[in-house]
């Protein structure tokens, strides 16, 4: 049960319908959008939202799903029910290509039945006779016209028409050349068609010099279109063949329509299925637009909404680059009714409408923009009292209309009811209005109803504080700057901050002091206490956020330290192993050389000349080992001319340390050396070639090579600044993006490229949304149109 009747425009659901309908591909899906209704059946709602959630997963995955030819042919199907009526070629063509789409949808859901069970269920009872599709395709071509070989008779007729047309064209060309020679026809004239017959354009003054029939004349009257008598019989034969062709076409179309007629009931079910697919796809696309999820349906009455956002506000703010402050709300049996207070324009009404709209959307089968892990319950009744219902025709004032609504709430409100009341008790004398509102709230509470109300009345705040099952809530307010924060905090009442706002506006202090005296000490102190609590809460929330940020930075640094430590340990092990292996090889070679020298001396019986030669050979071997060591320890570094700029490779003068310039500030340069960055004076640097750095890196990885303390060079060489995410699921793609940014941050790479393809743009939008969560990411844009355009995202790391 919904109240009032115009609940949809009051909540903004009529706009939601319009936005969903805009995603439909045909009137089939739009018809389902119009028929969306509020339901109180949890099982039915779960079925609807599960379908939408699964289709959202299909869109996010990039699976190839049929997206063309969602054609509404119901008018043609109704036409085909009448005996003796035949469908036109275009109508049969629409049926053929849309049936092909239906068959592809059925095949997709059958193939992925385990992955998308809710969508597979809607295929039940949908049957299409494959022979029907084949028969239509054999007669109608892809242009929606009858094929020449649709029947043997049609093939013979059309072949005869072509033959006769060839004869008449040949005869008319002869007549035309003769007429041009005689000057009866203009030199650039050609054969044309008038009234379905081939004719030649003749100058009006010569029309009696050619025997034949005039079928038409030009708008100026200077030309007449004549059929020469010599081709009359052939033209008559063609006309007769065309009549036969029309009769054969009508016969073929009649046969096809007759063949379809027994399957009309099955076809109506199939096109209902196609419309449902179009409708669910539209809901899924809208869910992506508003970043919606499927909350779990709670069996007991419990609302646990995390970071809920008003969808219309979300879309409006996105256009101007603003963020929506999310709403977190929790209601259960222990706190069924929430009384929200706070300053005007602080977000109380938006909070109320957000709850009403999201609850209504979900019970109509739509996904809603809440965080994963949220829970929602189903209510059979949804009552709202939002806005001014003043009616001149019914002689109702604003307050009278509110009381009329309250009467309905009290009569029908029960444990399956969610009620929403804006500005509860206003519109009359505050003393009486507050007392009546408190009595109504007490009755609704005793009825077991769930609800949210907005108010400024202190008695309702006190009633909520003293009554079990009712809880206060406040819209947060920046007391220092006197600005609303639009955040809901459950557990304490809010102040209207009337006196503070009066001070800020500049009302005389004496006047405000008089207001305080009139209110009394108790009320003023209570309001001051609320203001002080709000200020303290704001202060400690800021400190808490700062502490979280610092802890996050500390964890990141610790993670990088551990990673670097592991890399250094591994590099140390590799170097030691390589050095041991090289030493073993050198020792083995040395032993062999010594043994060979000793053997040579023995064999020569210590002859002086032979001994001298053996010693010289041993010295030469020793020098070769020393030369190899020197060569390895002194790699040549090529110093090049040119200005030192960002991205250049440099060496510290007098040292072997090489690095890359990351930034230049005045006379200082920030350079990357391995995994570390350092600031060095520009006059202490000299530019080297990129090849020099590669040689050093190559040597660093070889046995016996110098060690700079880092294993970054290998990662730098292997790192790619572009990744290809085409065909990946959203989760895989986002993880790959994280790895790309981590690697680029460690190596100091600024510009990165992501290839995601164009498609529907869903993967691109999800990637760009994820990129915006990184504070160091900037300048997100498309690649040049000639090099991929919207299929490639380029961004920079600050």
C-alpha cells in the first residue's frame, strides 16, 4: 500500500522511470518500464533485483551480448491473425532479424546458466520454431526484399522481365540515336521511365515527327516523354510480366503469413521475452550510471544502509563536478523510529527523500546506490508526508492536509509500514503542534511501525530520548564556519543553531540577549550544550581522520621498506652465489694452468729455456685475469653534450653513480638513483647517454659486477608504461591498474597509458572512476583520435 497517490512524483520516481526508459532500445522494453510497480513480496523483489544485478555483471564483464534489432512487431503479429491478410516484405524482414536476436539471447543465457541463473529463468516457456526462421530467410534477403529465387515461378518471371527490358533498351537506343541525328532530341538525352514504361525525351516542337505515345511532359513544357510505336508491344509484354510478378509476390507473402499464423502465440511469448531482456538491460545500464549495488534482503525488519546516495542528486552533481555526501542509516526493532533535527538547509529533507526514493526503487526491482554489505528489508506499506498539500478546491490549509495524512497513517500504519514525515508538527501554533505531533508519534510507535521524521520541536527530541524504540538523529553542522555538513549522525539530537546564525547574520546583540531571556536558562543551556557537542565531535572527527591518514602512510612506507629489504637480501644472495661460482671457475682454470706448467717443466727436465717459456705463459694467464677484472670494474661511461633536463640521464662528477632527472627546481635537480631519490646541485652533474646507464645496469646483474644496493634497474627495464585490458573483467582490470600505478610510482614514471577499447564505454568509465581515487593521478584524457581516441586512456602521476 502506498500513500499518497502522487507518491512517485513526490519522491522523484517519475524521473527515475524516464531515465531507465532512455536506456531501452525499443518500445518493448519501454512498455515494461511503464508497468514497474511497487511490490511488498520479498521473493518477487529478490527475483527482479537479481536479474538486474546479473545483467550488470554481464555489462561490466564485456561479454558479447546481442544489442541490435530489438524490434516491436506485435502490430504485425496481430495483423497476421486475420485470415487472407498477408504481411509485407518489410514486416517479415523485421520478424526475421528480431527472431535472430531472440535466438542469440536464448543461446547466451543457456550457455551461462550457471553464472546467471536468475536470467536463465526468464527463458522458460520461450519456444521458436527454427524452421520458421529458415523459411523466412530463404524468401527474404538482408535488405528486406524478396529473393529472385524465392520460387521457381518468380525466378522465371524476373528473368523474362530482364530479357524483355534488354530488348526494349536496345530498340530505344536505336530510336534515340536516330532522333538525335535528326535534331528531335537534345544531344545529352537518355532513356528514362514514365508510368512504368521506357520512354525518350523529345523536344516539344518535334513531337509529331515521331510515331508513338506521349506519357508525360516536363514542367517547362519544352520536353515530352514519348514511347515510340516500335517498342509498344515489348512494353506491353513487360507490363504483363510485372503484373504476373506482383501476383506471385502476393502469393509468396500470403504463404509465409499462413505459415506463421499457427505460431503466433509462441511468437507473442518470445517478443515478451525480448522486451523483458531490453527492460532488464536498461535497468542494469541505469544501475551503472548511479553506481548501484544489490543490498542483501533482511528477513527481519532491519535497515542497514551504508553510504547511500540520492540517485538524482548524484547525477546532477556529477555534471558540475561535485560530490554527494553519502548517508549511513541503521534501524531495527530496538530503534524503529528516527527523529532527525538540525538547522534549516542542513539536509534533513534530502535525507528523508533519499530513504523514501531508494526504498521505493528497490521494491520496484531496481538496484540502489548503497555500499556493498548493506542490508534492506521489505515493507508492505510506504507512507510519506513530504511537501505542501494545501488545496483551495478541497478547502484544506497546509496544516489540515498534514493532519489528514496523519489520520491515514494512524489508521493503516502497522509493523509492515515505513512512514516518512517532513517538518513534523509545523503549520500551526508550536505548542499545540508539538503536542499533537508527540501524540501521533507515540501512537505510530505503539503500532510497531518504522519511520523517520524531521522536526525542530524540542519536545519531540526529549520524547525520542525518553522512549525505547525511538532514537534521535542530527544533521552535522560546522559550528565554527556555521555551514551544514550534510552528514547524519544517529544517537543524539541536533540543534537548530538559531542563535549562532543570528549572530553571524548580524542581528543586534541586545536583541539576541532578549531572546535568551525569553527562552529561559534551561533551553538556552540545552542548545549551547548541543552546539558544544557538535563542535567537539567535529574536532575529534578531524583528528581521527588525520590519524587514519597517517597510519595509512606509515603502512605504505613499511610495506615499501619490507619489499625493498627483501629485494636487497635476494640481490645479496644472488651476488654471493655468482661470486662463488666465478671464483670456482677461476680457481679451476688456474689449477689446470699450473698443472699444465708443472707437467711441461717435468717433461723438459727443467730445461732453462722451456722453464722460462712456461713461466711466461703463466704470467700471461695471470695478466688476462687481471685485465678481465679491470674491464669489469671500469665500465666506460659516455658523457654527452646537451642541457640537463627532466628525463635526462646524468652522473655525479667524479663518481660512478648514475641516475635519471625527475625534477629541476632552480639550481637543484631531483634525481632517481635506483629506488631512492636525491637532490644534487646542477653544477655537480654531467649528462650521459642512455646506453651508458644500460651498460651499467647490465654489468650490475653480471657476476662480479659492481653493486649499487638496489635491484631496480631490472624492474626499470621490464616495466611497461602501457597495459592492455581489453577483454578483462572489471575486477581484474582494476587490479592491473593498481599494479601499473605501484610500479610507475616506484620507478618515477609519469605518463601512463591504458588500452581498454571503446565498446559501450563501461570498462573505460569504471577505470577512470578508479583512477580518480588516487590523489597523485592527474590529467586523465583520451588518446588522439588517429591513435585510438576514446579506446585509450592517458594519465599522469603527480
